[in-house]
């Protein structure tokens, strides 16, 4: 008990999207029974308002025909069975549309709260479901207290509404016994619609408040501790130490490949020690290509390899900084640097020709 309370107190961070998706997969979703009840009662009110006349006419015709032709109904086993089959079909036809409306309302009451979920998690056996301690804890949980208060509130409000609507009609209700059946049906329909309309209005407020409470309770239950967030990060994005090691290996391979490409460069432009960019240019190329670049220690290493392989090193701090910031390895330099780089390479080519002539 103490450990579970400690775990709950540690869960102070908002849940990640992965945590919410996992809850949905388990069937752990926000669900307010009051919302479902409101949809069903609202649909029943709509059905009574829209289809009561047609249902009444259909059922009246069925039972009127049954009474009028009662003398001709066979009473043997087969006749009684056919009678009940015929009555069942006619009653089903009369109430089919209202029943379908109620069924759709029940489905809509769930779907409006969360998307469709298929999960067998709730069917799996669990000791906590039969544990007396867990049952006692659920009995006095925040959810149980909220349901108790909600039940009292509903009982009080609906009782007050029914009393306020029916009390002024008490004298008419006393005379119902002597009223014509048709008048009784009209009065019953009117009072039923008034009662159900008031109930729908009150339950709308209760359903909205209950949904907010259920959502907040569910969201609090999904909250995570810092340790859970770190563990999830390791599961999804990998261990940071391993990722750092992989990044280091990748950088090492890239560095080795660059150093191997420095001897093929035409020129290395430096800053003079902070930046170094090795460029390669051959006739027929559209623009010089960066074969290596680096900063600080890597820049010094590029200079060292260039000198070992007789690659010209030219100090041009502004151009070195600009090239290092704008060009990537194995990419052509940007057009705005064509002129400055062309002057450097042209100067090197002229020096090479003059040395060759000597």
C-alpha cells in the first residue's frame, strides 16, 4: 500500500503520446456512463416525440384486429404458435425504428468519448479483481465516492423535477380513472415528454461534469514519473550512452574518410589554425568540391596531411570561415564564393605552371 502511494506521488509528469496510445490499446479509455445514459434518454425522448403516433397506430391496429377476430383464432398448438409469431413480427415492425435509434444512440455515446477500441485486456484473469484488499480499496476510492455523490445528486434533482412538474397536475391525475382512454394516452404522452425533456436537460449538465471528472481522473492515472519517462526514452530512442558512442564512431569514420581525401585536394584554405577547408577542382568540373573541412584540432590535422602530400595551403581567414559555414563535405561551393575561390585556384595553377617551366 505504501509503495503504491509512493509510486503515485512520483508520477508528476504529463504522459507521453506513447503512454496514451498504450492505454488505448489496453482498453483503458475515458468513459462516463452519464454520457451514455444521456444519449439513450435523449434518443428515447426523440423517439417518443417523433414515432409515438406511428407506434401507437401500429400496435392499436394489431391488438384491435386480435380482439375483433378472437373467435376465429385456432387454439391448437400450431395455431397459438403462429399467432405469437405474427404478433411478434407486427410488434417488432412497430418499434423497429425507435429501437434502432436507441441502439445507435448507445453506440454514439461511447464513440463520442473515444475512438473504437478492440482489446481483450479486460477479459484476462487478474488476482486484483478477486483480492479483498483491492476490492475494499476500490469501495472507498475517489471514484466510488464520486459515484455515490453523483447518485445522490441525480436522485435529488430528478425527484425535484418530477415533483415540480407533477404536483400542479395532481387534480388531473386523480380524475384519470374516469377519463376516456384516448384522453389518458394524450395526457400520458404530454407529461412523459415534459418529464423526459427536463431530465435530458439536467442530465446534460451532469454528463458534462462527469465526463470532465472522468477525463481528469484518467489523465492523472496516466501520468508518469521521471524514471518512467527516461525508460521510455531508452526504449524508443535508445540509450543516450549508446547513441553517443554510435555518434562518436560515425564521426571517426567521417574524419578518416576526409583525411584520406585531403591528398587529392587542389588547395586547403585556412584561418590559419581554427578552420581548414580542402577543395578539389579539375578541368571539366562545374565548381570546386569540398573534400574535407574541420575546426581546431581537425583543421590542424588537415593542414598536416596537406603539407605531407604537397597540397598547397593558403591562409585566407574570411574565405575559410565562409566556406566552413556554408559548404558540406562532398558538396560544391556556393556561387557567391566562385570568384574568391577561382582567384586562389588560379594563383596556384599559375605557380604550378611557372614551376613546371623552370
